[in-house]
């Protein structure tokens, strides 16, 4: 084995500058039987296996002479040659996921920010974020402070996406072709996850008994030739079925069996290098449903000629199908529904055919995303009630603009969908005898397509496209306008002129033109600044610190909590229903007829057995961390939630807490008293004042949103204008 270290270098670079050179050098040796080159982050391992008539010492001497240090980059350590007697390792070629942030310098300049200072904040914040779609969403919500004292979410000045990069690249010589299997398929009947996993292998039919509930999260995580488990989150694992040629997993006659997992960050099932795979008659999804998760339903990687027939793929999976380097896929008579991120993502795929399938009831970022993929056909399919962003969310998207990549939709229907456009680029989707009805992009260029009403104000699709802001942001803007009007908070012409001068001077100093000065936005921003400064005067800050000593002395509380999600994009009717439900649960808990733990199960999906459930421990300073989630919280720890926890005694239940994320109920299970005096941080001597000012600011803004949600009736319109 030849070992070469090159710290800080990606697997791709090591493969190009070390592995390829090593392979050429090793091929020149006599009596070599097999060569294997493995490139990882900062490390290269080259394996050379000799023929039987060559001893280990002789092979080592030949390698030390052939592998020359001067043929590799100067920052690579000298090669080390060692003798190993374990044979060639079975290296797993996987991918690692990274969060990629692309900053928009023009938008930064308009806010008086520089890429350097935002990049520094992002790098510090992303160190603890999960590398999955939940991490993307947390990063999109990250608050960036502007020069004017306000904040904007990172998504307004940057594009954030999850990218996959190789974790390990393996080269082998010689490359032996796969042998065709000529064995006759055996049939195995199963009814449990363990039995299913034990039965996996090539050239066989696995029949899952009718009505069976196959919970993959409860299966033993044994590794084998055709099974491996990859970590999907803390104490969560994803099943990967690999190298199973001609495997069929079918439903037995009778009630459709369920294949599921309750690990929210894992794909339900992941197939790798499985040619001739068949899935038929199954119901596959995350359990329980609905809920919050960031894993998909079915993932396929490097599979050829797979078939999915007569199946139901359901959310809360982030997407129904995640495909990478898949060829000749056929999906027929299958339903993909209720996903929370998108319907399908395909990367580097060829010849994908969907026949008589239904894609429906999905939100919120993409419908069908194709990257570097060709030969895509939909035949007699129905796509309905898919609700995407009206800023840039086209229902079908591809990054190619060549005839081979054109998506063909034959027959069927595309109806009652909300999206910015049918396809992007528009010329890359061809419909043939397809019925397009009730879609929001149809009609008079969004002119009067009302998507929401806030009191008497209407928000149209044209507003969203023109202002390039999400519906939630525009609803909150209307709530603030209502508050400014009812509380007589105004911006004078002199204040606006001073702001315009300030922005112009900043742009001149930075040497950027920036966007056109938006008078309406700046007037409202000035009003917001007045509101915040009224709420956090020096007197109010000092009084807050004096009246809440436990917030600053290191006191730690442990809580169990219930959350019913309900943000400003929820209709007034949904808000009332959520509050009524939580009020009933609280009444039963206080009366002693229902335990808090049972109430947690009735209001939310039960947590995974290995997790801590809806439980967290924190001191009040955690409210300064926008990514703190405790053990498994789905939302940031906002001051209103934290304050309720500190004000509730151990063993008691808080009143209902209303935040911008929904309605909450907290039970304090433990409290560890702090020092009694504020903790002094020598690096941040004004830490207490920072916490107080941030809390008062958030409290003021939260009260505006909540009061507006109470005063103004919010109506969300479905495609077709149905409230």
C-alpha cells in the first residue's frame, strides 16, 4: 500500500494530481495483478497486488523505486510504502453533502454590506448545521444585520443550495466487466423489516405480505454485501440497498403493504447500483404522516432499467424521487403526493419515462428538477395542486437547452397548480394534447391573480413577481402597514431625504450603483426603526436586566414542549383551529385527565425512539443563536418561547405561547439555578445589554405580527381563486 497525505485537498483534486499519476507508474511494473487507487479528503491510498510468484519485499522495493516523490505536487507528503496482507479493501464510493452559499454583491451593496463580513458570519454559523435540506432552510432564515439596525434573511442576498461532492473516488485496473447473472429468481415472502433486509440480494423476488407494516427505522443496522447504513442525522440512519441486480420487491395479494421510516432526515429507502430493479404495489413514505422531515421517499443512484409500478409515494418526504445517474427508468400507474419540498430531482439521468402517474398536493420549492438529464417523457400523467414559489418556481426545470433534454408531456392534464411558470427555460417543455387548466401562470400575466388577502389589502401574483419576495414576506409587510397606520407611526419627507443621502454616500464609498432607491421600502424601514427604538430605550434595557436576573446568570431550564405550526401564511381559520386545539389539550393536562407526554403525541408526530423527542435544555443566551434547536426542535428558540420557559415553575405548564412560527405549550421538567449575578464575558463585556436589546427588539416585532394577525383576517387563495 502506498500512502500519500495532502491535507486540505478535495478527493477530486487528489484523484487528478495523485491517483492518475500513481496508476500510470504502477502499470509500468512487471508482475502486477491488480491496482486500486482511493482518493479521500487530504489522503491517497494506492494498493498494488502482485502475482503469486512475486514476494512482498520484492514488490515493496519495486514500488519505492517506481513511485517518485517529485512526480506529485510540492505540498504532498513523500509517499510511504507499507506491506498489508488483508487483500484489496472494499471501498465505498459515496458522496458528502455541503451547504453552498452564493452571495449577490449588488444586493449586499444596496444594504450597505460587504461580502467579506457576511461570509465571515455565514462560515461561523454553518459549522454546526446539518448537511441536508433542513440545514438549507435554517441557513435561508439566518438573520443578517444591516447598517440601519434592521435585519434581513440571508435568502434575500444569497442563493443557498445543497450540493453533493464525492467523499471517495476509486480507480481500479484492470476494470473487469460485471458478469450477467443466469440464476433463476427465487421467491421469498416477508412481513418485517428484518426479514426484508435478510432476504436482499440479486436475482430474487421478495413478496411483502398484504397489510404488513415494514418499519425500516426499527431494523437491526447490520452491514452486509448488499446492505449498508449511512448516517442521515443525529442517531438517524438511512438504509442503502446496493449491488442487487434483478431484484424485485412486490406486494402480496390484498391490502397494500407499507414500507416506512420515522427518521425525518433519512430517505425511506436508497438503491445503489441496482440494475433491473422492480418495485410494485407498495406504499412508501415517512411514518407518521404528516409531519416535518427533510429526507425523501426513494433515492436511486447508478441504477439501470429500474421500474416502479402501481406504488404510492407519500410525504412528508421532501421529494418523492431523488435520482442520480439513473438510466432507463420506468414509473407507471404510480402516485407521488404530499411532499414538502418537491416532486422529483434527477441529475445526470437518461431515458426517464413516467406513464399514467399522478403528481399532486406538493409544495414548496420545486416540482420537477432535471440537471444534465435527457430523454424525459410523461405519458397520460396528471400534475395537480402543486404549490411553488411565485418568484422563480417553474413547475418543470432543466439546466440544458438542447433537443435531447427537451421534456415531452403527452396527453394527461396539468391543472390547478401555483408556480411562476410552466417550464424554465420555456422552450424546454413540449406538450402534446395536454389539458392545461386553472394554473396560476395562465391568463393575463398574473395581472389580477389574487393569492392572498390581508384585511382589505390584496396580494397578487404580479406583486410577488415584481418585488421578488415570498408570500410570507408580503403578508408580514401588510401586517406592519396595518400597525403603522393604527398607531400613527409615520416617516417624514425630511427623514426619507436624509436616508436617501445616506444610501447614496454609502454607494459612492463602495463604488457600486446598486438598485434604484425604493422610497416605499425605506419609508417602512424607517417606521420599523422608530418602533424598535421605542421598545428598547436605555431605561427599558436596564429595567429588563434588573427584573430578569435568571436570564443572565447561567440558569438552565429543561422543557418539554408542544408546537402546532401556524405562521403568517396560515389563514385566520387555520390559526383559530390551531389555538383551539392547543387550548383543549392544555385544559386536559391541567385538569389531570391527560398527561403532557400523551398530549405531545396527539399534537405532533411521535419522535424517533432514539431521540430526545420534543425536549431541550438551554440558558437564555441561546436566543442569540439563530440555529439553536435544542435536542430536536423544529424552529429557532425565539425570546417569547424562552421567556415563557423561564417564567414557568418546575412541573407546571405554561400558558399558550404565540410566536411567528405557531402556537406552543411548555412544561418545565428541571431548572438549574445560576450564579445569581450576570455572567461576565471578558470578550463581550456588554453581553447582558446585547441579550436585552435583542429580546426587546424581537418582542416588539413579534407583537406587531401577532396583533396584525388578530386584527386582519388573512385569506390564502388556492389555484383557481378558491379561498
